[in-house]
């Protein structure tokens, strides 16, 4: 979040917890010499709603927060832009940042605009705009209302979270920090990545019969999935029909406790849009980014490094935790294949791409049949999720801390997790063979 918006969001969070949100917003918009139209657009986005400036703005935004409904659009322009950052070729910085060519220039007034049919809400343009005219919605204020109810609210954290709030902050201190915000509990999404690791290992054994066959993992990255579906759709038949670990987490937690609500926390704007896709809607209720979480910690004076650890049974494996960085999925699935199907492991040859350019190059090779591998993994951000646009620390530092955390895991390969086997049994998956039956693994699948 840009610095000037970060301070405003902190003010809003404090006001919400102190039960004076309405008065605070009123004071903000009545500040002398303020651009009320722009400020109202920013406040609206930071409150997770879509309310435009009017004489009734204060009343309208409070009503919108109280009656919040999931909406699809995540990334929005909040102000007119004269495209003065355009290059000699006429390409603006937001256009340059967009992987899907969804931003155009209006020939009548010279301003840029987003084509909603092409836009995937990946959020790259939010970072690309030099004038902060594009924002993604922040869902914390509507979400925080759940803390006042008896509803269990679970924070499901992305594997890339390690190191983001201090190199020495432990996973158990993070759990304590989430509980201070108001969450009932915190779980690692890496645990659910472990389940998908087993699923994709079984799929590799089934689909890849020779060195010439190809499997494309669909795990983790919504930008990678969108690129395959929208640009390289002829490759869809090679894609594992798996949901992401985020969606698997939400589905399984709600299977175990239908009353709970699940909030994903990660480094990615695109996850906000993924959670609202029609075929997987309902698994995840809200999404927060690491940057947003840091501001919430600051606003509420929560310091994870100072908290007493809130312990849980260790359940995520080294492989699941490595999903946080480029190559992690390939390592996890490869090690599972080696244990489960040692003969098939001889066929396995993997390759990874990270960053939009690299992903496009790999998929182009796949389309032309020029690959020399049979399992490919793509991440939209350079470095993988540790390099996400809403990560707090540099990606190399994030990768190093994630690697160390993963290597210190008591469980190394997903198949060796007794806790995971117990949870799988509770959703009627009792053996590796059950992953071969579509009716048993429906909870892990989506249509491509």
C-alpha cells in the first residue's frame, strides 16, 4: 500500500476498533482544501466498498459497510489520468505493467481506462501507476465485523508469510498476533498444499506415460492460471484440474466446520479476485495482503516479535512450505512422486517460470511443442510468492527465510504427515488410491 494511503488506512482501522468510524470519516472529508471526490474514492476502496462522492457519502458508505456483499471487481481507477507517463511509443506505465493488455487510452480525452472484460484483477497496474490513480479494494473493515459475533474466523496464511514481520518472528507468534486482532485461530495454507501435492503426484503417474507427455500444474498462482485459460487455452487439457492451496484450505476448513469463516492472508492482489471466481466462490470469505496486515498490526499496536508463542501441533511439511517460492511446487510434487511411484519418477523432468515474461516464454514453447520437460510450474511474480507485489521484505530475503523454515520442518514429504492423513480421513479420503477417484477428490478440483 502506498505510504499516503497506508496512513489513511491506519486511521480507518483505529477508528473502527474505537467505534468512531463515522465521525472519523466525516472529519476526513470535511478537511479544508481537500479533493473530496478523490478522497472519497480512496476511503471507499480502503473500506472494501464501492461508494461514490455525493452529499450523502457518509451515510452511504456506512450502509455499504454494514450490508457488505461480495463483489467481483477488485482493481479500480479512482481518478482521471492524462497519461502523461506515456513513452515515445504512447505506452503508459500501467499499460506496460498489464499482462493481459487490458488498459487502453481514450482517444477523446487522452485518459487511460481499464477494459473490465480483459482485466483479471491481477493488481500489477496498482504498483505500475506512478500517480496512485489505481487501487485495489481492502476488505478488512467489512470483515472485522465478524469479530463481534460468535462466528469462528480462521486466518489461513500463505507460506510466504515467514520473515515478513521480522526475521525472528515465529509461526507461533504470528498465531498469537492474529488472535489479538480477533481471529479465532490461524492455520498454514502449506498444510493444504501438501494435500494437493499428493493429488498432483497421482495425476502425474496417471497422465504422464512417457517422456513426451506434459503436465501443467495449476497450483498457487491465479495469474498463471489466467494466462493459460485466456491466452494459451489450447494447453488447458494438460492442466491439472486442481484448486489452489488457498481454495483447498477454505473448502476443507468449512467441510470440517460449516459455521466458520476463512480469511486468506498473502502477498498477492490477484488472490482477492480468485476468491470471487464463480466456480470456486464461497471457499474464502475475505483476502488480506501482507502490507494490509502490517498496517493493521501497527494501527492496533500489535508487535508479533514481543508476543508469547501460541503453539499448535506441527502439521505442514517441508514441501508444502516451499510452495512460497519458485520451484517449490516442483520439488514437493517430485519428492512425492519419488516416494509413491519410484518407477515413474525416472520420467520426471521439471521446469519453472517466474515473472510474466518468463511464463509467456515457457507457455509459448509448450504451445509449439518445444519443451524438453514434462512438468511445468509458473509463478506470475519473479521469485514466486515471496516476490509478490504486497510482500514486505525483498524476495531474496523472503526466499532465504522460507527455505530455512521449510528445512527445519519435522515433516519432510507430504505423504509422511500423520495429521494430514487424519484430516483426509475426515473428508473420506482414506488412501492414495482414493485420489484416483474423481468423486472422492471433488473438494480439490475445479473446471478449466
